[in-house]
């Protein structure tokens, strides 16, 4: 099974996370993993998408709470 996060056209899979996690667990010594820039970009894109979803959900909830109630039939 392929576990991946797709956000904004950028796919981040567990296979891409392994080198960065190993590097971090090693105390940041040695060469920087080649996919670290892609992981950071993916995290930024996912954070922006999550922020937009929160703002959109709040706006929708506010609009729903201020809408006049319709009578039951």
C-alpha cells in the first residue's frame, strides 16, 4: 500500500521522509538529504491548504448561523 499526501500537486510519500528523518535522528550531522527541500515545500503547501480550509469552514459556519431559519413543513 502506498501512503502519500497529495497537496497542491505535490506528493510527499513515506519513502521521501525516511532520509530526512534518519538525518534528523542522527543529530543533523552529515550531508543534507536531497529531498529535504521538497519536504519543506510540501509542509508549507499543506499548511497553507489547512489554513485556507479552517478559514473557509469558519466563514461557512458563520454564514449558516446568521442565515434566517426556514419554517418546518
